C-alpha cells in the first residue's frame, strides 16, 4: 500500500519497495511506481533480465543496488565504493581507477530474455566521462557485450560479437546509452534515443563473465569510468517503441527529481 494509504502500488513495484530497508519518501515512491507501470504497459518489463535504478533516495542498506526485475536475485555489488560515491537521486560515481559495480549477472549463464541474437544493454550516464572509459559491459577477450561512450572522438559498442562498432560522439557524452542486437547480422547503438549508427557485424558468442558498470569486465575490471551512473539494465532486443518507453520513463523520473541530463 502506498504510504498514507492513498493508492496501491503495482505488484512489481511493491516487491521492490518491500525489498528496501529504507524505502523512499511517499512522493518518490509514487514516481518509481509510475515508472514501473510505464515499463509494464509498454511491454518492456517482461523483456528485461535485470534493471537497476541507482538513482535511489537511499543506499544505506543497498537499496540502490537491487535488481528490480527480481529483488534478491542478481542484486548488484559496489566494489571499492564508499558512502560518498553515492548521491541521493543521482547514483554512483566512479574514480576511473578502481571503483565499479558488479551486477552479479552473467549474460551467458543467467540470460533468459537476453540471447545471442536478441540482446540489449543500457545505462544512464549522468556526468561526462574521460576518454576510453567503459560504462557497462563484459569482454572475454574474444566476445563482448559493452558500451564505451568516449567523448570528443569515437565511442565503441559490441553486442555478442568479436569486433567493435565505432560511433562518433561529441564533446559531451552524458546521457542515455542503449546497445541493441536485433538479429545475427544486425546491431545498433543509440544515445538519448537517437541512433548513432548500425552495421551487419555477425554474432559470435555471449561473453561468459559477470557484467560490470563503471568498468568493463575482462576477467577483472579495466578501463574504469569516472562518470556518474543512474540506471542500467539488460534483456532482449527492443523495437523503437519499447526503447522510447524506457527512455521516456527514465527521463520522467529523473526530471521529477531535477536530475535529468
């Protein structure tokens, strides 16, 4: 029941709310419930394996590391992160050296909706990062699933394949990144719901490593990011309507809190 008994949360958000030792204030909880309802209504919720809202009000007891799709399963772990690295309603900030988040989700072993030829990964980078810093991903040294939003020159995306797609970025690289593998011979990268390019690179294999945030996992963290991350997720490929649902729902929540980019 919504704090104050005004209305009932949807069952999916209620499970998330109940998993929090320190749940958000009533107004923030209502906005989070609205976001989940939008993802459900848009057909997105059941296509995701994991979804994390790092831009939580509190992380005193790991509230910002919960996997919203199935709380208690694939909850994330902050590595070398300290209390000051988390900012309420914004998320976690890396140091470009040693800090990162392990999603404890291995797309090779744990993927349900995410498959070889149908896969998406996404993350909301709230601040600019330095060059050659990975926002999300894993790479077994042959196959990779990852996004590197390099500023000023080219960024890189890989989607269960053995070669990177290079996309051009401007001087500002903060925003919402969405990598989409839609078929054996089709992949595309989006920034703030606008395509940054696509190609026909064939899939090879799903990398067999846990996925990291604010770094890439190459048998351990590398190319750690110094950006702030507010949200991340992974699942099946999404069409244009579903990608827009995710982007709009996240932006509505971040805008309500005055934290949008």
